[in-house]
């Protein structure tokens, strides 16, 4: 094939990838539903649409065609020039929202990959290349890694193979291993020098390999089968025995290294046999899918850890606590579930049995008065230890020994297996079994109505009417609240957090309850209304979305089920029209009740319907949540004397701001969680004070307009109106303003005098510009005492104009 023919092939490939880019602009990462073909391979509307576009742009008369999404036309076997394409290599990653997928186009001549193109729509990366023509990465020339030694080389591994344990034998060796989806994309990264090598000993289809192999070869690299044979494509059976792709200097050492692994072949066979023999995993619920994707994007993130404790008095045999934990874990399958990736898709796999290692920590070496604070410190520390979702059970327990007569059992779960209500139910069950153990009595445990995966499988498919409600409810709603922060938002969402607390005394609580009842609202609606006034006053946004959590236990059979049943709701708050507080409470109540009446639709389904633009810096749709503890759970808590549930907090924060209310004997407590990369503690402290002022004022005078509700505390009003306005100071009364300014110029000529957005001037620069303007005005006839109009926005220029007029003698 001549170089001119290569040029034509590359033009066709580039045009096809550009057309595929347009097709992908209609789809949103992680928001596309998948169907399943024969076996377990997913396919989406995007796969089919891109396949049609590629065929239209690439195929010419006399050329063959092999595509994952097309019926195989075996006439290709008699043709020397064949296109081998995968419209979407990495469909599972695309559906899951992981940016490791690509459009893969390979051109094969006489069985040899000679040209290729790869495009990743998520990262907008394009790789093009042909034999003897080189490789381009986003329009710039590139080449394979020239590394000469295997030690320290970056190897891209199949994520599913890593999850199955097929790469364990390479850990601790010379390679730096990084798991990634899409075979073609991994080969493409090797071709342009972003990685040193990739290999798989698992059979792969030609459409997975052809494009990437062509690019590696075009970049001067080497691609072979695992036994170091030449890679041949356009075979009758398009399944290749695996592959090795690397830079030109690593092939021999890599082949020798693989052959030196004594159990390589056997471990490969065992891993594949285990995968085939193990029962098919259970599909994830929509809530679990969202949490799994979050874990892929933010691995080992402790923000999804859920802690709770059980205080036990009297002598506490550790063996009885261990036995109670084991019994409850065996009773609920979700507590012995782990999450594996099988053929690129996550599945939950129930372990036949699982024993929770009960660690014991003695606090007796601390002074008695310090033990509670040390308990809180250590529990907070333990909560920050992350889970690995592929290694169950996703639950751990610590028994703190405070004295002979007092112990505290801390249990921490990952939210993908257990939400807050479930964890309280779990500890209540543990206590029931434990009490029976120490009394040497059998414990009659009610039969479960369903395991979690069975309950989740019974979820009703949302009706068109339900979906229509959420589409109308959220139509045109903003997807963010812009609260004034202490720092600029990081480009990627962070989960660093802290907590602050406030209390509502019984008298104010009673007034709030009375007001709620008199206006046909709930206490939740009244609290939310006051909080929404706070958000409106801070952001000046009249249309807001605030999130809340609901238990998801809408059916009687779900009351005793342990698992992530919790759902998120978006509550839309409209503060337009200057309502009084009482009317605003009624408005908020009506809006929130409408949302609560449609709470069975998973939040993830609502998000997919909205098709929001992805913003990796913040939580989708809402960044502020407002919740109350499930007060109904209190009735299911342990009732034995000397036994009580304890709340422990996880300082990590998933949202910009979260508020959670909990009833107690002394009134109502609220915990404000906040992202410490956005807000400082004093800022949140002031916000809490403003919220308390709004609550008290709204309860005292519900007829006042929300814009007139007092926000500031008495101390802040004193500071703002008196202290900060006490500006009397001695100054040379015989000097003019511009003369005083010029004196400051002499003292601080190089210092910054004015800053406005991205513009800034030093004193010397400001004085020079003002002098220029003054001379111009004098030339135009301005004399002392003349009035000079200034028409300019607030800016650096406004100060230049004011000083220039004064210097010219005008006013």
C-alpha cells in the first residue's frame, strides 16, 4: 500500500471519528440505559448509532467489514483490505460513567493491522496512525515509550482481570500496575507513550485489538500474541488468544518475565475457571450502582461510611458479642456481600459465610473523666478507614472497654450495604441475640420478609405519570446553589468535612410546633422554610433545590430489611413574591409533600431523566441537604435497662452543606456538616447564628415578610451599625482629598492601591493615570468649581475618573 493510500485511509478514519464525536454529543456519560445481548455483553443506543456512522464514512467497494455491532459477513475472509471496528469499546464503563471507553477503528491489510484510529469522547482524546506514517495524539506527533528496562514500567491492566485476581502474581514485581477499562484505549495509550506496556492472557476479539495494535505498530512498538507470535486479524474465528503490546525495547524482557512466572498458565486457568464456576452475581440496585460508580471515581472514600454504636452495661463477655454479630451477619445476606466486576460489569456476590473480626480497644488507661472524649476521638478515627468494595464483608466492629461495667460496641458499614436506619436495626438485632446469649436462652428471631436483593428486585418500574411528575417538578430548576464561600471550589469534588452543632430549646420548639399546626404544616416544613430563607438571603436565588433523605421503607415488608433502601429527594423551594413567613411555610409544605408523595422513584432515575451537564466539582442537582433523623426508628431501639444506641459522626462530607435535626429530651439538636475546602469554621458558626435568628423571628411574628426577618444577632448588629461605623479620625483638614492621596503615593508608590476582579493598580500607576485624565480635562476647559459628570461602572476606571476630576479642579 502506497503512502498516498495511507493518507486516504487516515482521512477516512479521522472523518469517521469526527462524526462519532457528534453522535456522542447527544449522550451523557453514565446516563444511558443498556440492554444485554446473547451472553452478558451490554449494548446501548450509542453503540448502534456510532456503528451506522462508521460504516457510512469508512466502507468502500471491495473492502470487508467486521464490527462488534454488525452481523458478521464472512465474505470479508476473501478480501485483502478489511475494516475491523468497535463502535464503543468499553460499553460497561460508558454506562457506569467511567471515562475509559473509546471508538475503535482498525484497518487491516492481508491480516496485518496497518492503520487505526481511537477516540475517547469522555476525555476528547484522538489517536491516529498508519504504518510508515507515524502516530498523532490530538494532532501532535507521538511515539511509543523508549524505556529499555522493565523495572518501573507502567503496565495497563484489565480492570476485570485485576478484580478476578489474575494480576496478583505480578504485584510486588518490576511493574507499576494500573487497572483500566477498554482494550483498545489501553493499547492507544501505549502507542502515544502515556504508558509503557499492556498485556492480557485472556482471549480478546479482533475488534477490541485491531485499532490499538495498528497504532502501537505505527508508533514503532511491538504487538504479539502471548507466545510471541505475530498478531493476525480477519480470521474466521475473530477471537485472539490474548496480546502483548509495548515499546520496542521491552518485548524480549517482558516475554521472558512472563515465562518466568512458574504458575502463570495454571493461575490463569484457575482464575477463569473460578469465574465460570461461581454463581452469576446479583445485579446492583440503582442506589448501589450510584455508590459503586462514586467509589470508582473516588476510590477508598470514607464519606460513605456509616457508623453507629451500642452501649452495654454490666459484665460484657466478648465471646457473646462476637456470637451475636456472627448470627446477625449470617441472617442478612447483604452483610456478607462483596462487589466484583465480572466481564466489565459490577455484581454483588453473597459470601456463604463471613466472620466479623471483633477488635477490642481498652480505654482504662485513661482517667475516667477522659474516657468518653477518647471514645469519640477513636471512633471518629476508625470511621475514616475506607472499605475495599471487592473484599467483603463491608462491615467492621470495635468493642471499646471503658470499665468492668461499661462497654461500647462500634459498628461501621459502607453505605452500599447498609444505610443509617438499617445499621440501627442491625444493632438492635445484635443486642437481642446478645441478651439471649448471656441469659443462656434461645432467641426467637422473626423470619425475614425478604433479603435486600429480593426486596430491591421487587421495585416497581416507575410509571410514566411518576416520571412526568418529576420532569415537571424540576423543569427549569437550577442545578446549584451559589453560597458565598471562603475559598474557590476545587475542580474535583472533595469530601473533607467537619461538623458544628446548635440546639433549639423546648420553648422555641413548642412555638414552632404550634405555628406549624396552625398553618397545616409539619415541623419539618417549618424548619425547612426557615433554612430556605437563610439560603435565599445568602445566595439571592429565589429558586432553589434542597436535597433530603427518606428511609425508602414505603412498604410494610421493608421495615425489617437491612440494606441501602434510603433514597434521596430533591425539594424545590420558591421564595419569589415577597411572602410572609407563614405563607412561605405553607408554600414549602405543599412543595415538599408533593415530592414525598413520589418518593419511590430512585434518585438515580430522576437524574438520568434530567440529563444534567456533568460537573465533577459538586454533587449533581443539589449541594445542600436538609434532613431529620427517622424519629420512627426510636420505637425499634433496644428497650433493656442499661442498653442504648449511640450516634457517632463521620466528619467526611459529601455535600457543600448538610443539616440534620434530631429530637431529644431537651428540645431539638441540629448538626451542620460542611466541606472544609469551601468553608471555614467561623463562617459556619455565623450561619448557625443567622439560622437561629430566623427561627426565633419566624416563630415570634409569622406575618412578617421573609425579606424583613432579622438575620443578624444583637452582637453583629452592634458591630455593624456602631463599631464599624465609628470612623471618626483626625486628619489634615486643610488638605484636599487628592492631596492626601498624593501623600500616600509618596509613602507607598509600589503597593497595590485598588483591585477590581482581574484588574489591579499600584498607587503610582493610579496616580499617573489620574494625572493624565486631569491634564486632558483642563485642556478641555475644566476650571476649579466646574461640575464633571462621571458615567462608568464600578471599576478601576471609576477611581481614575474621580481622582482625575478632583486633580483638574472639578467636582
